[in-house]
C-alpha cells in the first residue's frame, strides 16, 4: 500500500517537493532549517571584519600614508611628504 500524500505546510518551500538524496546533499542549504545562533555568530563575524578593515584604513589615513604604485606595478604604502610644510 502506498502512503497518503502529505500536504505541504506553509513555509516549507522546496522541502515539500520530491527530490533525490543526491540533490539534497548537493543543495543542503535548501533543506536545512535556519539556525538563529549560527546566523548571529556569522553576522557578528562579518561586522567585526568590516569594522577592522575600516579601522585600519582610518589609521593609515590618519598617519599620512597613501598607496603608491611602483613602475613594476606593485603597490606599497608611502608616507605623504609635503613640500609646503618644510
């Protein structure tokens, strides 16, 4: 005997469709339920990384450094030297 067809609940999305185990393994994110703790840790990590990059850029700018491109195409930080202040 076959099992009765299960009606999909609202919000199930693609989880309610028939699929193969290979498809589910390859597209794991489509079938995993959202985890608030992991999502919060990821948001904190991304915000921390962006904040650190912004902080480092502001420190280089405050110290008077700029990105200089050498004749061979490499980039390096150089200290700004003004001829007007000497």
